């Protein structure tokens, strides 16, 4: 499926490095762009037809998942949403029920970002829940319940030094002071849902960039990792 944005944000056109993080405004971890309606239709289809691939929540993560939904609802009016007590009207005119028994399902129908919940277990943060509709070369089923090192074990650049630095970032991120980074890679196919790379032997004529934010929740102390994906044409 081809869903493209017009251009990458200026801040995502430079050199992407690991971990390469910087400060993010407290209210800037969610965004709405020109591909909102098309991306959300695709997300709804994936959640309805492939829930086992894109949605998972370990029971101990339920409180944190509810908390990140609560935090998101505070920001949505500033992004063109109408937030009521029982439902939200989105910028593309949909009405989404606020289902507090399924907070990640609800977020998956509201925001373009994929949302990952990570909680400290021992010395590392572990992935305990996610709505992940637009993976880039990884499957939620392979990473569920794994620590940061295990999540990144297929990333060549993610050596012991990077692993220590990333863990320090997750330990150090403070409430109200999110961090952000981005990546950018060339792809042969524009499909947003790519748990495996498609057609590696074909020309890579699409640029895919993820804006990734890291924030700490004030009540549960969980760390939330958000991913907003842009895909544009052009090598």
C-alpha cells in the first residue's frame, strides 16, 4: 500500500546517528501530518484483521497503557481533535470510542504514532506492551517481553557501547522532559507495514524516516517510546 507524505520534516534531513538524541518539547511527542487520514485507515485495517501482529499488552503493563492514553488525550485538542468523555472526534472526522479496557487499541485508532511501553525489570527496560502497526524490519511477536539489548539484537550498529548509552537514556529521561531522535533509510517498497524488508534487489526509491520520542510517565514510571513514520518518494 502506497501512503506518502509530501516531504520529510527539515529536522529529519540531516545525518541520523545512534543514539543521536536531543530534547523534545513536553507537548511535541505526538504529531498530525498530511498523511493522517490514509495512515489511520491502514492502522484500523491492520488492528481489525491482524491484531496478533500489531497489538500486545502484558497484564502488568495495563496501568501504564491507560496512563499513556490519558497523557495523549491532554495533547489531542491542540492537534485538531475534539475530546469528549466517552469518545474522540479525529481530524479526519471519525469518532473513536474511549475504550479504557483496551487503551493501546484506542491509541491505535487515534494517533499516527506507534506506541511502545517499556518498564524496568532488573537492570534493563523491557518491552511490555505495544501497538505497532508500522514496523520497519522487526516483528512485535519477536520482541515482546524482551529487554532493550534483545530488541536491538539484529541492529549491527547496536554494540555494547550503544547499548549502555541507550539504557542510560531510558534510566535518565525525566517526566515532562521527553527526548527524540530520528532515523532515515532507503526502501524499495513504500508499505508502512514491513516486518520484513521487501524486494531488496530492487532500486530503493523511497525514503523512510521515523521520528522517535522517549518520555517517562509520572505515575507508573514506565518509559514510552513513540514512532511517527514518514515515507517519501526520492532516493
